[in-house]
């Protein structure tokens, strides 16, 4: 049985899911309630969306290490635009466009220029982190408008 789990990635993933979700549910009767599941899925929506995008990259046998920094760059743009007085729809649209352009640029580096994905996205990660630090200014972002 152990040899089967070691040699079968699907079985390993299923075992991990069982360990992470079923065992805690057996220990706590409130764990598998609708309220708990709603809270878990509502707090994990952004991570799930990022994971979907990263999965698409991994399916091509590549890796994108700039996902987190691109998300941070988009968050900085959103914060800067909201602090500057732009409306939420305009700021969200600009943020979406920035994310698309950043992903497209990564795709150009990897697909057209044939730069290895790890090298291209590490370079993009460093550039994005630097631009986020520059974009936030000395004091960082604060005083967001109420949602």
C-alpha cells in the first residue's frame, strides 16, 4: 500500500486532502458545518484565483515565481489610485489591465524570447518588488477610503 501511494501522485494528493480536511472534521463536529466551509472558501477566494493562474503555467511545465509580486503590484496600484481619488470601478479596471499587461510581458519573455521561465519570472519579480517600493513612496499606503 505504501509503495502504491509513493508511486501514484493522485493517491498522494487524495491522502493529503483526507488528512487536511477529513481528520479535523472527525475531531470537531462543527468543522464541517456550512458556516465553517463558507468562511474558509470566502477567505481563500483570492488565493484560489491565483492558484488557477499558476496551475495553467505549471501545466506547460514552467513556473512563475512572480505571481505574488504581480498581485502586490496590482494592490499597490489600486491603493494609490483610491488614495488619489479615483472611483473604485476605474481603479479596479486599471488594476486589471496592469495585471494582464504584466502577465503578457512574462509570456513574451518566455514564449517568444525563449528565456527560461524561472529566469524571466525571477527578473520580473525583482523589477516588480522595486516598482512597488517606489510606487508606495516613503510612508507607504494608508488612509484608504471606506468600502
